[in-house]
C-alpha cells in the first residue's frame, strides 16, 4: 500500500523490497498462528469449526507445530536479511509484531476490546513493514484508515462469537462473555461511522488534493459507503462475519466495489 499510494508501483527495486517484506511478515504471522493453535488446542477442540484445525484435529502433533513455528521464524529472518539496507528497520517492525502477538496469545486476547485493538494494530504494523522496507513514509490517513477498517472487521468477527455463544451456551473465546449483541452492534456502528468520516476528511484534505492534483477524489466516498453498508449487511442480516477473508473472497458485490475503488485510484495516481 505505501508504494501504491506513493505512485511507485512501477519501480522494480521498491517492488522487490516490498515482496521481501511481505514474505518476512507472512512467515512471522504464520509462526504466530502456529503458536496460537498450540496453546489453544483444548479450546479449539470444543469449537465446531476450529476443531478442524490441524493440531486440534490431531493431524499434526504439538511438537511438530513448534517445529513448523521455528521454521517459519527462520524463514522470516532470512527474508529480513535479504532486505539489505532496510533490514534493521524491517526487522524491528516484524519483531514488534511478533512480541505483541505473543503477548496477545498468552494474555491480551482475554480482555474484551483490547483483543480487537491489538489485532488492528497488527494490520497497521503491516503497513509500517512495507514502509520500512521501501523508505516511503505512509501518510497519517493510511495508518488511520487501516486501523479503523480492521477495527470494524474485528468487532464484526466478535459478533459471530456472540451469536455462537447464544446458540450453544458456550463461549468460543475467554472474553466472549464480555460482549453482547447490543454492545457489538453499537461498536460496529460507531467504528463504521468514524471510518467513513475519516475517509471523507482524507479525500477533501488540501494536502491530498495538492499531491494528486485531482479535485474529485471525494467521489470515491460512494464506493466506501456502499462497501461498508454491504459488509454491515453481511454481518447483521446474513450473520456471516465470522471470517472476513472468506467474506471478501466469496462476495461478488463486495469484490466489485473494491475493484472499482482500486481502479479509480489507479487512474488518479498513475494515469491522470
């Protein structure tokens, strides 16, 4: 995202640095997922969906899970070293992410609200990893929008946990009992509203208008409004907020909105 919004997608050197950062961060995230599945194995076995995860299902052992975790960490470190001059900065960002998520797995995920905030910060760190690898400083708007949007998706995901708890009587997470539908619906509404306001402020800010030389960037608000409303519809009407990735990969309406938004920016940044 930093090189895209900086208009540097055609720079092969920066693309290479970004690809290295992507691999380094991805393997670090994979190591965290291994660790999380290891320490949550007993709880996952009680979950209707998570019980199918490899460790919970007994497909691989806990010991092998630790081996895979270490291998992922070594691969992450290897890609960081390949980053060359920006290796130290990239390594610091990845290390902060890894340590923060270890704390999340061990303790922070037990606290309502804190758990979603930590996950959102993890996505902000992804942006900062791309920034560290390329030397491109991300705008405050990019950081804020990433945090707010992932906060919205995180609370929507927690809504699925609340629904599951109401149906089965068992809490899928240690902190699910600290959420209820009234609170979750309010947090989704608040975060969606703040996200939209923040985006509008971004499109009409003098600095952005001056940089893009395009006075009609605010028109993209249409795509953002429709996209957020669609996501809220899938969350509250269809009750499909349990896996944000599956939502984006399966919903054609949402895919079309995201594609149109992306094409608009592609035109403004690289063609206009």
